[in-house]
C-alpha cells in the first residue's frame, strides 16, 4: 500500500513537472471512476464522455494546484463534480441515474421488503427500481450530489466535504433530506 502511494506521489510530481507519460500513467487508474460518476450524474453516455474529457483536461491543467492535503481521488471527484454541476447548470432537463447503474444494495439496511425469491418479489423489485430511479431524478441537484457521493460512491463525510466545499452539518442535513425524500417517495415499499 505504501509503495502504491509512493509510486502515485512520484507520478504526481513528474506530471506536475510536465511529464505527459507520467500524467497518463497516473490518470489511467482514475478514468473509469471519472466516467462512472459522470454517467451517474448525467445519465447520458455522450455527456458522460464529454465530462470525462473535460475532467481530464481540467486535471492536466490544474494538477499543479493539488497540494496533497487530501487523497488524489478526492481531489479528482471534486473536479468531476464541478464539471457535472457546470453541465447541469447549462441544461434545463433533470435527467440522472438509473438504479441499475447505481448498484445500490436495497437490502443493506433492511429497509425494503424482502421478496427476492418469489415471482411476485421479482416484479416488486423491478417496480421498486423504477420508482427509486424516478425518485432520485426528482431530488434537487444539491441533495442528489451529496446522495451520490455518500450513498452511491461510498465516500466519507470528510471527502464529500472537501469535494463540495460544504460543512459537515450541511452535508449531513442534505443527506438526511435526500434519504427522507426517497423514503417518502417509496413509502409503500417499507415494512410497517
């Protein structure tokens, strides 16, 4: 693990010095993460590819500003998030994530009814995915971004704070509101 960090730091230093090969090696490890997160936010393959390209360009241009106080991945999420938000501001539609793309484990918190094995359960889970997808699309972007970073990407509160430039109480509040909104939208699927 320490070797990987040392190697990554060497690549960062070389890339900061203008070494294109080092930059390419460095960014290779993050390209899929960037595209995946962009797609979850944009919900459009072309927009995700454009965001990936913009993000790679922005990372190359501003890597010199990376101070190492956070993990490189956190800093990259911040660049991707800013590009996604800029894209979102430039469009009027409110498209987002398919539940299939989120790969959320619906049973992880034992929140939803468990009917996996029966035919009616499969229909219920399929219906639930559609309803959850619709509910996520309705979330305002400020709640959606916190939800995606925390609950979908699995980032810590500290990482989310650094990415979105928000305080911990604001992140907790927005995440709480997002979860409550989704819970209310999916009330019929909760156990009583």
